[in-house]
């Protein structure tokens, strides 16, 4: 799509937002269009892909977070934990994927600070651990190739030591990136419009991200749910997935989309947990909050 067409679409949506003459579809189209801009960021593209094509939901940042933490949880406390035997060089079959995803969580400086290896050595180790030739498939077992030595194991032990969801999408950062993108791509644009309407944008995205299923590499299915932080009531989208182990109905959750808004800021008081779980919610422009769909 030509940039002039993209600019025209975005400008029309901004005008509708400014006039309070918008609906959920405008917010969806806004991100679908922004993702095609030349300087669109990773987070903007992720949200744009999400609302544009449901088949994109088995890719991208959110899926990686849930897949990574699902694999890690299973290797810590699920059936995969029983497979791990360093002495026999035996690991779960999805071990290479877990290592690749965990490596994305840490830059070289963080690894260096924790295990003391030189930066150049860490770069070589990272390349080696991302190479599929470093892993040998043996039925349901994965074995590490002979080129994986003591230094590589130091890195593996470090990156597997945390269940980390800190690369979840921050709404506040997303809005900052949107504003920067608008100023860069559309000369003379009034980017303050999107800042003024950021609460409504968040509410619409919250509804779109709720109750979505993601197929994982393991064959299981993760889902997204709206949840509140127990300590301060801030609302998040959490990834929820089962631990495949001897105990049934064991789930873990990690944050995949977060903000500074609290539940009371974005939900009308009569919205129940059941409404949220069943997806019986929608954003009401007149009230400025998320309400029950049948109200």
C-alpha cells in the first residue's frame, strides 16, 4: 500500500478520534494501517498483525513469551523435568527451541555480568547455541553435540534460571512509539490526539487480546486472560498455560501485555470476573469504560 494511502487512512481515523466519532473498528484499522508504515516498531507490528489476521497469532512476541515460559515451566516441574539427565546428555525434544527463546531474553552484557565470560566469547557461544547442528535428535530425546562444552553450559544454566516475561508489550511504551511514528511519518500531524485518547485505545486492545487461544509447539494451547495485579490492581493481559505433569489442572501465568491502568479505571463496576472470562465485554465510548456486552 502506498504511503500516501496509509497517511490518508491514519489521518481520517485521527480526525474521528478528535471528534469523538469513533468505534472499535477505527482503533483496529488504526493499528492495521500503522504496522505498514516504514518505521513501525516491533510492538506496533505485533498489535497490527494481531487485529488484522487471526492466523498471525501463532507467531510474534506474545506467542514467543507464552511458548518460552510454557517450555521452561515444563522442564522445571512437568514431565520434561523427568527427562533431563545431564550425566547421560538427555534433554526434552523441544530443548533447542527453549534455549533459542531464552537467549533472546538477555543481551551479552547481562550474561557477562552474571557468569563472567568475555563479550566476544559470549557472542560465539550464542551463535553456537542457536545452531541446530549443536543438537542431536534421538527419538523423544535431544542430546547436545560434542561442541557444547563447559562455557556453553554456564550460559545454558544462567538463561534457564528464570521464568521471565519481562519482554511483554508495555502499553505506555506502545503509545510513545505510536506518537513518535506519527510525527516521523506524517508531517504536521497532531499526535496529541492519540495521547488524549490513549485510555480508549487501551480498552479496545484489552478486549481484543482477551480470551484468545494460541497453539504452542508442544501441541498444547495457551490462552490469554485479563487479570489484575494483586498488589496494586493494575490490569494486564496474562498468558495462561498448563504444566504437563502428573498433577492435573496445574497452570502458570505470565504477563504478555501490561499497563499502568487499574481495573477500576477501565471497567464499569458491574462487570464480573465471569463476564471477562466469557468474553462478554466491550468498550463503550459514551461511558469511557469497558462494560458488559448485553448492557
